[in-house]
């Protein structure tokens, strides 16, 4: 008999007991939890003005690595969107804007200074530094966030930790998943189970077609 039991859960961590599940399937679930569940990340930056000491590429990289809260019930990956547009639409991308304005003092621009066109998709922490500005320096940009998977780039990783260990019995495995808040750990596990089921179904169809 197969079962999945939550034995520990907190805001950013979940521990699940997998019973009666073959090791290869349990390990596949672990990998999907780590990098196979879609999350939001900045994928394109339009730099309007940047007089800081950090190059445009440096600012863009920092924006890309910001963990963003993700709602998988409202958005789809660009490849699955009906718009078929490189620019995307309200179903497959979210615009975040940053305008530092002018200042006569030295200050640090943080993730709190980003404004999102959709309040459900925003940085998980408002205090992540982006760039320091000296007096008179300014930065203004548009950043486009899209769903992606960690298997393509680490900025889309759905978990920071995804570990599988042996349980107390031979047919038990313990899956530990930790996230940074873009998705809750339980959301990661639930979506990973669905993704594994989908992949197994597609694999069975492929095998049947070859037969």
C-alpha cells in the first residue's frame, strides 16, 4: 500500500514520509521538487536609466535572482500560453517597475522599491539589496517576470533543499523540502506529485506507441 504522510511542516520546510513507493519514483519526486515545479523569476529587463556604479548586466542578474511569490493557479508558462507572443500577456508574465527618483543622499535600493502590476507576484522579502546609489545617481527600469523551471536555470528552482533519506522501514523514504517562500513547501510537493504523474503517463504513452 502506498501512502504520503506529512510528519513535519513549517512556513518554509516540510518533511514527508513516502511509504510503498519504489526508490526510483521517490528520487524522481525529489528531483522534481528541486527544479521541476514552475516558479516566477525576472527573465527580461529593460533598462531606461542607470547611473549607478553597477553595470546594467549586474543589476539584471540581481533582479533575476530575487525570489518572487508565485501563484500557479492564475498563471501559465509562456510555452503553454495561448497568446504565443514573445512579449507575453497577463496570463504568462508580470511587469515589475523600479524608479529610484533623485536623491541627495547615499541610499540602497532594495526589493521593496520594486512595484508589481500584480500584487500576488512580488519579492518574498522586501529587504534584499539591489544596488547602492550615491547622491545624484538614479536607476529606472522595467523587469518582466515569467514562469520557468530550475532545470533550465537555477533562478527558477522551486526548492533550496530537496533531500531523500531512508525511513525506519525498508519500504519507507523521508522527503525533506525547503523553499525560500516563492511557493510553500506543501505547494511544491503537491505540484511535484502531479508533475511526476504527468511524466509517467506521457512515458507510458510513448512506450505503447513504440509497441
